[in-house]
């Protein structure tokens, strides 16, 4: 019970009215399902934010481990935490419950196996307030924790050009933004914008990539968005229960993009570009799914890919002339013969794996066209996470990072890589012998110049 003894009568009235109308700056939604190993670190990072005017809404989606107990213990110590326990109905439903419960001016999302920088919410809130945005998002790190406790993190830029940062933009007027890294948790969203537009998550079972629909809706409907070139969010990549590691979730991306497509069709002011962007997002996600699912599911998914693509093409929802050239070449093979395309991709992937599988770390020597091709080859088979560095002879003529991976001078690489890392010589033929001699001369035991990485 609160004491008002020290207040005058008028002050009590004002205080009670303020209590009724009080709105936190940010409501942070934390969807939780069986993440007891990581939950304390996550909640601690939220509770210690420099922006203290927050509410923390934890949604327990029927956890069967100690997650529920951990949330309740934190709530006992911090009155800003509200815990909602419910039956296991899936990620999408949990997020919708959180949105309905949010009373803050903005909504943030933190996954329960991740954690955030202490200044994240304050930085985002100040930017959102200054620019009057529908949403503001920042760059982030992906990380894994090594056996010795060392945190290995990789900087991820949402955008790949500086021109998209630190200014107000309208996503539909600059459709390149729809190619930015897809995530929903490195930013905050204006609550009035979310609720006015009835932006919701698809309530399919489990954690089945329902973030795609929310992301697409916010980008499509936002008129004022800002991206900050500062990493504030730590996204974990070593949780074995994460949906990105579930190789048997084969058709979840199909279901999610069917949901998005239906949402697009119901837009009161639907434009052709909405359909094109939806289809492009579907194709990108289908490629990701091919890399993610188990080999025994791939052939059937290739066939589904072909069916869905032809259906969208026939209905005029794909602008083939706008698709990237490497996409189009891969799609043409799938359309021609999905079974053969699947076989050839598996065979090529196995050739890559024969070379790289013994090595935890890879260094790509070269940050030019050949270096990019090597990254693309590894990324296509889901192995770009092994790349620790791009190495170059002269850093003054190269970017500081590429695809979120540091670009460093070869002579300044950490010495421990000399014995254990694989170096891919990704340079033009005219420089080949010189670079190989340098690799060997610096004491690197393992290197490859196999041309399959550059085909």
C-alpha cells in the first residue's frame, strides 16, 4: 500500500491521475520457452538498462524447465517485470499476448536466449523520440560462446551502405531496405503504429519463423523508419533448440509466406510492388530453408519451391527482371528439373565440406571479387559462420569489414590461427603464386586454392 501522508490533498489527486495515465517509455516483450540456461543473463541485461522507465513483459509459453521459476524470481525483485504464464501455444501467440499487454509508448523485443547492451533501450528511445519514427532499429552482433568461455562475435550491419543510416526513410520509397537483414529484435516500434495498423504475428504452432510476417508488415506500413549504425543487440547462435537449427521444420517458411501473401491481398491500397516484395522475400527465405533443412527433406522441398514459384509467376506476382542474377540462375535449374538441381547442389556442398569440415575457423585471403565468391559459396551451404576474417595485404585499400566479418592485414592475424585455421587463397591467378608463398612463409599449415569456391 502506498503512503500519501507527506502530500497535500491536491498533490494526491494529481499523483493518482498520473498513476492511472502513466505510460512507460518502452514495453519490452520477452517470449520464453525452455531457455533456463540463458534466461538469467537475458533478464539481467534488461533490468540493468540505463533507460529505467520500462516495463518488462515475460511470456512463459508453457515451459517445462525452470524458466517459469526464474521469471517469477526476477519479478519478485523488480516491480517492472510482469510474468504471464500460459499453455504452450507457440511463438506467434506469445508475441500477440505480449503486444496486447504492452502499455509503453514503444515496444521492444528481446529473445530469451539473447542479451542486450545496457544502453540499447535508451539509445533507441532517444532516436525514436527525436525522429518521431514508426520504428528505429540498430545493428547487432551474432555470437557463440566457446568452451573456454570466450565470446566470439560477428558484427552484422542491417544495411550494406552508409547512406541508409541515421536518417528518416520510407521503406516503400527505398525498396532496397527490404533486402536488409531480417530480424524483429534489434529495434523498437511505436506502439500506436502497431496497434493502429493491427500488426499481428501469425499464430502457427511452435517457433516457426513467425517473425517474417511481423517484419514484412512493419516495413510495408511504416512511413518513418530510422536505422542506427551501432550494434546494441547480442544474438546467440549456439542454442541447439533454436528454430534455425531445426532441420525437420521443412514447410514453415511456406506457411509463413502464404500468411504474408494473404495479408498483402487484403491491403486496402495494395500496389504491385507489395506483391513483388512479398515474393522476393519468399524466395530468399526458401533459399535459406534449403540450406537449413536435413538432406532427406531437400528433394521434396525443391519440388515445392518449383510449384510455388510457377504459381506466383503465373499470377504476375514475380518480377523476374528484378531478381539478382545468381538467384535467377539457381531458380532456372530448379524449374528445369528440381530433383537434378537438388542432387547437383548436394554434390557441390559435399565437395566444399570435404575441404572445410576439419576446420573450425576459415580465413579468406582476399576481399575482392574472388573473396566475395568464396564467402557466397560458404554462405550458400550454411557454413559462412566458420569465417573468422577476410585477410588482405593492404587494409587502406579495403573496407574494415565485409558481410559483417572483419577485414584485417594478413600479417596482423592472431598467431593461433597458423596451426588450426584453413586459409582460402581467393585472389586472381596472376597473384596466386605470390599469395600462396606468403601464406606458407608465415607458417600457416593449411590452405586451399581450389577453384570450386569461385565457380
